[in-house]
C-alpha cells in the first residue's frame, strides 16, 4: 500500500463532514479544494477530525476550545471578518463562547507545485 493511500484513508476516517455533518456543508469540491460552510452553536462540541492545510474566513466571531490528540488544549478567539491560515491539523472543537461560530473553510487538497527557477 502506498503512503498516499494510507494518508487518504486516515483523512477520510476523520473527515469533518462525516463525523459532524450537522456542522459542515460542502459548498464546492473539486480536485484542488473543498470549500466548507461551518456552524457550531454556543456550547456544542464536535469530535476529533482532521483538516488539510487551508484558509478559514470567519463570518461571525467566536471563541473555540481546541483539543488535540496529544491531550493539549487551547482556546482561540477570532473576530468577524478575520482570515486565518490553518496548517494541517487534527482536533476536536468546543464552542466556549456565547454566540454561534460561523465560518467558511477552504481545505487545500494539494499544495501548489514549486515553480522552476527562472
């Protein structure tokens, strides 16, 4: 089995759309990206899942608690209109704020090829 097949199996096993379908709506998907609309009400949690590298645009400000497979946790706040670069990650999420989290996530399916030197 190739490394790519192993990685794809791992990602699909922790696909946020599959583990938390109530939180995610696929807006666009092709060979390059998957664009997701995300909602998480105040007090709600979603289980452990994975994301590739990508960009998150915050439609409504939120305060979230992230829990990682190694047991580490952190709280992060983001303001409405903030744009965030996200490295590949695996985490569980809890909305610890007073308002619903609402965002658009653009998950990259592959990184751009390196251009040859000019």
